[in-house]
């Protein structure tokens, strides 16, 4: 390998480690400054952050279930139940914010880390890791109904074990102001989130969804959240407040990824509902909607529009001689020609079987004939085998009809008139001859 190529590869591999080292250094400087800041937040702000985090968690859970129904993605299913539990815990803990205010107001009383915080944060971290493990072995649910029950059991077991482990502790974890790590217990969820972040980072090599990227970003934010909160020396100080902001931001990132993916999924479903799966053109249902819209618009504007019907000649013979795969390719070849000769306002559709349709807004007989001629000539010039030809019929609104049925009937008669005469080139006389 040339030395220049080796140098380029080395620089690319070195770029990301340097980025993360620089980012970590900047973050540690920020942590140090916040530790020595005299800022104290209003306790109501923490309560609002907890409520906001809970609402975002519930919203993500609903979107994750929708995603699971559409993609059968196990990660979405497990995290949906996990976020519901975390949302319930955090919303419940926000209702006791006044207790934290009372603790701050009593000098000399030991400060404790709320168990609700430790349980919810550790639970979510473990579920992220569990989702990665399950997804690695069985990425797609085969039986969604049973998968929901299995996910409920997995989340329930992890939630029970996490709660039992923390509540078995004789007393709540104590905050030790003035020490290197005032809240040492937060290193545990930080380590678990770090494992999850590494796991999701590795998945990004083959992942294409916004949720996969959002989960990695959220895991990194949660690592930062718990490293930050280890420097909190009392409730509502700067490190504590920023850590809670990072937690809510991680929830918002995951929700944003889920919403983006669901929006893209709905667009795909909408496209499939209105397009032909083989050619990608509009399907029959979409064609009727377009013609109806053109009828209404032409009645208002008093301008004509054209409807072309095209029939691929000899498709049965192509299938019999070359096979159905070649026949399908022939249909795609014709569809590509229609796309090339369509304006942005035109609509090409598969009418059914080997028949296609083309709607040309604000086009008269001459314009429609020009399009039909170019399509026939383009197919005749195609060097790819087998050679293709089409029969074309044209109907013009309002001359040939004022309803969908009459326009389709007129174009169909013109098409079969051309087919009966055996014409290989479209001529404008074909229109009048068959009406």
C-alpha cells in the first residue's frame, strides 16, 4: 500500500478518538467550573424538569409501540415499556420536591441521593443494554403478540431486581460535600450507560434509522449526566441542575429519533398505498384521483387536458419466450420511458396488467400526440432486448368526454384501434379514426 494511502487511512482512524478526547476534556473543564459555582436553582425548576422528563418518556413509549407494530423492532418494544416505568417513577418523585426543599433548609442534616433517581436511572441504563443483547440475537419479532408479553416479563424482572437491590441498602446513598466525588453512587449508572453507548456506536455501522443514532446520542448524554452529577454537593446546585437538563435532553433526542422514523414510515406506507409496487408509478386508485382532480380544475379554468392509455404489445409472447422476469423488466422499461417524457405536473400510472396511463394537464390534441410519438420512437430506439412497442390511445377533455368513464372509454377505443391496424408509430389520425 502506498505511503500516502496509509497516511490517509491512519488519519481517518485517528480523527474520531481525537474528537472524543477533546470533547471529554472540554466536558471535564465544564464539570470543574460548575462544581465551584455558587449557583442554586429554584426547587420548582427540578420539579418541572422531572415532569417534563416523564411526559417525554410517555410520549416516546407511545411512538415506540407504533414503530414496533410497523417494523417489529425489539429495541423499540423493550424501551417502550422501560420508558413507561421511568416516566412513572420520575413523575411520582416530582410530587415530593417539597421534601428536598425541607432538607436543604435544615443545616447540618446529611444530604441523600433520592432512591427514585437511582432506581429510574439504573433501570433505563440496564434496559438499553438488555435491548442491545436481545436485538443482537433475535433482531426482528416473529410473533408480535407473544413478543409483547416477553418484553413485559423482561422489563418487569429487570425493574424488580433493580428496585430490590437499591431498597435492600440500609440507608439512602449519602452526598459527601468537599470530596472528590460527592455522589459516588452515580458512577454505577454512568458505567452502564457507557456500555450502552459503546454498543449503539457499534450498531451505527449497519444502522440507517434516526432512532439508532438518537439512542447512541442519548446514551452519551446520560453518561455525561451522571458524571456531571457526581460533582453535585447539594440539591439544586449547578452540577445537579445541568445534569437534570442533560437527562431531559436525552429523552427528547430519543423521542425526536422515533418521531422522525415514524414520519418516514408513514410516508412509505402512503407511497405504497398510491403506487404500483413493480414499476413505482401511480396505481389505479391514484390515477382515478388525479383524473377527478383534473376534471374539476379544467371545469373551473375552461382548459383541456389529455389522457393517454398505452398497452405494451406482445407481453404474453415475451413471458412465454423469455420468462416472466424478462416480462417484468419490460414493464419497468416502459415505466422508465414514461418518467423521462413526463413533466413535473404529469402523472404516469400503471392502469392494470400491461396497460399504462398518462395524464397531461392543460394539454390538447397536438401536445398529447407529440408525447405519444416520442414514447413510441424512444421504445423503437431502445437497443436493450427484447424490442418493445406500444399501442396508444388518446382522449381529450372535454371533446371526448366529461366524466372519468367516458374519457377512459374513448382512450381505450383509440388504443385498440391502433392495435387492430398493427401500427408501430403513433399518428394523430388514430384519435379520430376510433371515436
